[in-house]
C-alpha cells in the first residue's frame, strides 16, 4: 500500500465486534493488519467521516 502512496486508512465501525457486556473491540484480524500498516508508516483512523 505504501508503494501506492496511501497515507491514511480509515477503519469502519463494521471492523469492530461486541463482547457480551456490549463493549466494542477491533476484530483481531483487522487489528493485526492495522498494526502492519502502522509499522509501514500508514496512519490508521478508527471510524469514517460519517
């Protein structure tokens, strides 16, 4: 993605899951990908512009 000059990736609310108590958390697979992107220098923004 960095080769394509992406600077920021927005993670939509659909990337989250809910625990039984209603607490939201980022899907573990998405969290791993987000970490890899951050390590490449790409900013991660939770949520979209809605």
